[in-house]
C-alpha cells in the first residue's frame, strides 16, 4: 500500500514573550494607577488622623470614667500614645505615628504626665489640636471634643 502519512511541515516556530510596545502599555497603566492611589491617600491623611484621635480620646475618657482611674494621651507632632496611671507613675502605651503633621496646644500639669489627662469624673485637660488638613478640635475640659474645619 504505499506510503505512510506524515505530518505536513508547517512553520512551528512560535515566538514567546512580550513585545516592547506591550511592556510600555503595562508600565503606563501601572504609573497612572500609582499616581491616582497616591493622590487619594494624601488627601485623606488628615481625616484618618482625626478619626484616630477622636477614637483614642473618646476611648480614654470612657475608660477613665468606667475604671475610676485617670487615663491620658501623649501627643507629639509625629505620634500619639495612650497612658494610664500606675503606682510608679504614668505607663505609656505603644506610640502610633500620625499620617501627617499634627499640632497640639495644652497645659501639661507636671513633668512626665500626658499632654491630655482624663479624670474619673469625665473632666479632661483643656487643649486644642490642629490636623494637617485644616481641621481643628478643642476641649474646654468639660464638654468633650468639638471639631471644626
């Protein structure tokens, strides 16, 4: 019977990989996404700091009232940390860095004490704090936290 069937010879060389044009398109798309994410993050940093401060302030004040033990907040331009009283003095918690610059004005009652002290009766140290996005909050020591833009 004759011949055997053999596959037809085709050009079976396939090029693998990506072209330079495809690579440039991917890099351009990633650059646009990175810039967009950076802009969104930068514009919300002050808002995030405000929310964190409000949470820390309200929590420390509630804990002082419930535990009948003074609590406090150490506030610097770069970080905030909680504090509670111990027989040895003030025990400072782990600091958390701000996302942007923060400015605090308060009267620190004694060396080594927190910038803002919450007493068991609900009273706090009078203070004013300003966040990088223009929001400022203040407390007269009795009425809680009041924030304005």
